[in-house]
């Protein structure tokens, strides 16, 4: 069975507009990395695991196939 951790990426988790450009870039890169990791974990779920979680396997497939830069 796969174990998945979800973190909610809100605006507050990224750098504020007052921060420097490098700080904002680092924040965006971290967010993208989190998304890529989460989607890779989703892709590893079986259809049975998805149903056990109460999630349609098609929804998981759709979310897992999104590019990391897309919310």
C-alpha cells in the first residue's frame, strides 16, 4: 500500500511580493517540487487504493498526469 502525504499549498507558502526575486524563485521551485512528488505518489496508487480512499481512479489519473507547474 502506498502512503501519501498531502500539503496544502496556499499563497502564504510562497514568498510575498515584497521579497526579493531570488526568494520568490526559490519558493516557486519548492512548490513545483512538492507538486511533482505528490503527483508521482498519486500515480503509484492502484485503482483499489483509490476507491478505498473514496476517490475515483479517473480523478487520480487526471491529477497525476498534470504538469508540475499547473495547479
